[in-house]
């Protein structure tokens, strides 16, 4: 099996990305089947003062509906979530979201590290974490937390990234399970879908 570390125990997928990730995430969302079973939680850097346009652009590409969660919203199977602009998005024990406007982390809010770290604490070895193209190191420490807690880690192949700082930083500080171009990350989602059907 190509993705030999994949099994039916996983409960959620978290995706982080920044500069250069929009094209990749759009491709993934355009390929994820409508009945994909796991929740997908996206923490993507975006302009904090621009409230409109980003989620609409993703929704045009996505087969599944993309929503911004509200504070204390329960995480639902099969839903695609996008961290709201200018809010940190945490995943709490009990599988619900919390939003905060605390200080920026890695000059970012939402911070990928916060989303991945809290998801790793909540889901441990039932978490799949994916880091795409980006211009700073946000997400690297989060990926390390995912790995340390037994989760599955994937980074976009740095050689394919528009800006490779983010995945390269993760590769420097932790063991990444799969280093894949976007087309193989899409294959990964199809494999997950078939496994859970």
C-alpha cells in the first residue's frame, strides 16, 4: 500500500498553509468527494482586514461546502472548516472549536502552530496534519507536536512550493511521514475516502 501508515482510526485532518498555498488547497478541495467522511480543518494565513472573498473563492473550487466555525461550535464529521480571519482557532477536548484574539504567533493570527498543537492534544494519534507552501515557519512546531503525539504528518514537497519556508522548517525539526507534491496529496485524500467507505 502506497500510504502504509494510514488506517481507519483517524478522526480529523488539519491543513496549514500560507503564501503560495491557495492553488494547492483549491486543487485538494476540488477533488475531495462530497461524501468524504473526516472533518477537514484549514488554518490558512490571510489578510486580517479582508473579511470577504477568500472563503467565497475557496467555495467556488470546493465540491464540499466551506464554513468558518463560530466559538464553541462542535466539530462535525465530513465538514470543511476555515479559520476565520484575525482569530486563532483552537480545537478543545470535547471536539469543539474556540476562537481567540490573543497575541500573534509567528506574526500570524490565525496561527497554524496553535491549531495543530491543540488538535494534537485533543486527537493525538487520530490526527492527520498537512502543511503546504508558506513564507514563514508557522506550522513547523505544530507539526512536531502532531508527530510527538502519534499523529500522521504530511508536507508539500518543498521543490514544488511557490515558497518552501514552511514545509522546509517542519522537515528540519521533526520526522515527516510523507513528503508529497499536491497531486499525490490529492491521491492521499482519495485513499482515505476509499478506506472509510
